[in-house]
């Protein structure tokens, strides 16, 4: 057994299911909160994570989203969305939120480093044909299409060591997960206290 598996939230571990023949098979993690869902009230804090769990450290975004889903389960103002990449369809969710925390890995940061910083809309709105956006582009698109952006926009990143085709994390990313969880928790509670 991989010793790192004990740190994987239950939602990210393959879960058994029965196929139509009654045979158990492993099924991958499925996000309980799909993007662009219709909600009756806006999120006080939207946690919008992206990443690919099959590309080693790129999976830190979905891992942190699963952790946040469990950690903030009792907080009705917190909504967590995890996707492979940020796409234009998410602009409506971002525009409707009071605050947003984007969560992703960072390829241009030291492996294992954790960073939380404010993010602003970029100067140029991305072309509509774009299928992948970064946090500042998604904010710009939200402003252009819906005339609104969250009052607070933050980005939490964790520096990656490897994006190889495999599940799990490098030692550097694994060691940094507790610090990333602490930063995310602190940011969410500060947002909730201020709204």
C-alpha cells in the first residue's frame, strides 16, 4: 500500500460500484458539485479548483477541493467546484459569488511552495473561442458577460515537482499539503468573517 494514500480524502479514493452484471469495479472520483449549477443563493465563498489527478502534482487542485468539501461541509456559504480546467462556462458561477478562491498547481514556483495572493481581472478579455482560462481571464470574462466580479478574489497555488502520467503526488507536493490546507482554511474563515 502506498503510504501517501492515507492522506487522500475519501472522495478521491476509487470507490467500488456494481456494473450491470453485479461485478464490483473501481470508479474514479466524481465531483459532487458540477460547475455552472443553479443555486438559489450566491456563494459567500466559491472555491474553484482545477487539475488532473492523472498527472501527479497537477492533482493538488482536486485533492484540495475534496479536502475543502469535507472541511466546510457545515458552512452553507461555501461552495466547492473542482474541474479539469477553468472554462468560460464557469464565468457565471464566478460572477454570482461574493468571493472566490482559485486553487491550482503552479509550474513556475518552487516545488512544494504554497502561495496565496490576490488576483485581479486581466486587461484583455479572452477570446470566446478559448477553452482554457487562467484565474484573471475568468474574472475578466465574468465582468464582461455578467457585469460582476467577486468582492475578493484570491489564488492559492502549490508549486509542482512533477506532472508525469501517474496518480499520487511527489514528495514535495505531499509534504506541502498540510500548509496548503491551512492557508485555504484561514482564507475561507477570513472571507466568511468579513462578509
